[in-house]
C-alpha cells in the first residue's frame, strides 16, 4: 500500500471476499496512516445467490453481504460496488424471470437498509451476458435501482461491460447519469485505457 501511495494513487478499491470486520479494521487504520482513500467491491457465488429459489441460499445471500457491509464500515469505505444482485457464472438457460427479479430486490433491499445505517452506499455493477444474466445494461440497472427505491443505491458503470452490451455508451450514460454513482475505467480487452476500442473522448464527455 505504501508503494501505491508513493506512485501517486489517491485511494484503492478493496475486494471483500472474506468478510472479517476485525481484519478490515486493522487495514483501515493502516490506510488512514498512509492517507489512502478507499472503496470496496464484492461478488455473489452460487451458494449465496440472491435470485435462487432456495430460501436457505437466499438467507445466506442476505447475511453474507450484511457482513461485507460491516467490513466496509470497519475499513472506512462509504461505497460498496459490484454485481451484488446475483451470482456470477450461474445461468438458468433462459432470460431472467419476474420471480428472480423480485427475489433479488428483496435481498438487496435488506442489504441497502443495513448499509444505510452506516451511511454506506451500494452501487450495482451490470456485467456482460457471458458473466451474468439479470442485469446486462445501464437501462436494466436503472430500472432495478428505481424499483428498489433506496436513496443509497445507484448504478456502477464499467466501460468494459458497457463496450460489450451498449449500442451507444455515451447515450446510455447521459440517459441515466442521475443514477450512476461509481465508474470503472477499463479498455474493451481489459488492457490499458486508450490502447483499444472504447470511445474514450465521447465517454468522458458524457
């Protein structure tokens, strides 16, 4: 972390896959000493999938992100991003159903309320169709955020996924700018921005 500070970074994004608040409290103190800001990100797995028809899995899908939020509070992050709404790599062989949509809203609503207690925002990252199937575009995620109706929840916009899924990325940003709360900058092939096909000038203008 000290090297990152020396290189000129203002902050880091912390993956929280092992939600241990005590560990993250120690890390938070270290980052405070270095003067590094922080955000956090996590994912869901099949065993804690918010859209699962299995009530026991959905219970785990609610409890685990609650602990992740606790880790955000411990480490000093006011923002938790990622595809919190469904498991990555878990496919049904069909499009999302209304029941899956409603189950996800129920789980994330609980997580959002828990996060609001600590003044932590959730930012939901849509992914490309090869990784997830519930939310694949800015418009999908905007609809989800509107229906969830929590003031601490917004859209996590990633230029890599948008490059795959959006017909017009700048137009998608402009249409839903009021709900976008976090952005990931990545080239279309995950390489250095500016070396690939993403329309950076138009994207940054939007």
